[in-house]
C-alpha cells in the first residue's frame, strides 16, 4: 500500500491516515471518484477525505452454485461457503461482511472503459497475442470474455484475431515482432482505402488474408481448454464476465435443482437478506464506454468520473482584405 513514495509520506491507517495511498484503485481515483463523506470509514474520517471507490461487489453472489447443481458439494457445504465468504475492507483486508461496492465508482469504471464493454472496438483492428495464465489475474479467459462482448456489440469477430502461444501472458515469444509487422500491414491497408465505406467496414474488408487465428502446434489441442471458469461464472454470472455488481432478487426454491429443507432455505435467506444475484438483468451501472473524456478542469482540479470532451474545433478561413 505504501511502496510508491518514501515511507514517511506513505499511508498507514494507524500512524499516517492522510498519507499517500499506493493501491491500484487510488491510482485511478480521478476515474473512479472518491467515496462520499456519508460512507467514510473511521480511517477516512481521520484522513479528512474519501478514498477511491470500489468498482465491484460480491453481494448476492451464490458462490459454488454450479458445484451445488452438479452435486459436487452438499447444501450444507454451499451454505457454509456463502456464510463465510466475506469481503474486503478499504485497505483490501479480509472482513466478514460482503462487499457492497460503490455504485458511482462501478458506473464510472464502465463509462471510462476500465470495464471494456466493446461498444467502440469496431473502430480498431485487434490482434490478441497472448498465452495461458490459468488461475491468475491475466487468465486467458479475459480473451474469451472480450470475444463474447464483441459478438454481442457488433455481431461478428471479423476485426479480432487470436494468436495463441505456449508462454504465459505473451504467447509465442517469436510472434511479438511479427504481430507488430502484421498490424502495420493491416493499418496501412486501411489507410490506403479511399472508398466511402465506414471505418468499421474498412477494417474488416482490408484485413490481409494471411492475418488469421493461429496457435503453435504444441498448444493447439489445448486452445479451447483455456477458458477456465471463475467463481462468478460458477455462481451463474454471464459468459461475458462484465457484471461487476448484480441486481438482486429474493431467493426462490424453484431456482435450485434439489429440495432444500425448511431450515436450509431459512439459512439461505439469512445469508442473503437483500437477495441473490439476478443474472438475467444488466449489472448495476453497466453501460458502454464514453469516448473521449477529460478528467481535469482548466484550473487543474480533477473531474471525478470524467466528462465528455467538446467537439473538436473547426478551423475558419480568414478573409484577407
């Protein structure tokens, strides 16, 4: 939390609550926005400011629901897991309560493109050059999420190419330069297209024929196996992986493939007093990214959450006398 500045300037909840916070969320405070005074924790009150909002939540998520439906875990284990899952606090520490998240920060994450819904990606050619990283932050499931979002938004994947190799994160190391050169050819073809077609159509039509999905011989058989589940997808979340806070509904017995005892169902309602995720509905604050935005006023003060830039100025011809 405090390794980005000298120790004496760094945040410490006990000795220096007003110090510099070095978390990834606080790096993004202009994008996400600070937490309002109405929800400040004691340490925020001591610091005299709200820290960056949390752009995600786990309220209502029924962890292990898929395993319950498959009979891998028992109702008792399912209930025990969800009763104890907890969340994390303002300093990313484990706490017994579920994380409600900050709705304004969640909406701002979508608006900014930090959660990329793909609604503007028809404007760019894409070569996804990556490799497996199972179970870690850069898991290749993110690639599959993006493909699903692109299909949802534009109805095709013609501007998206996968180059999948054996090395975690970077795929085939020999492809790095080749991918740059391939993208240069693709962009050059688009630039040379003087037709009246819209840019998204040019991107699709002008893609060189040899730029296609590919994988190395040693990993092709494992290619589709890299779409690992996540705790949220096992809980019923969408395959697009882009609901950071779900809308809630009361739990209903008919939603479960087995018969809960009255005591078990009462326990379920106790664990989820506000309800369980309704994955059929959009997430809280879910929306497409807004291009382009500014996060600073002329005075230099931040515009938390951003605001759209005005239209670019048009030059005027000056008549000489």
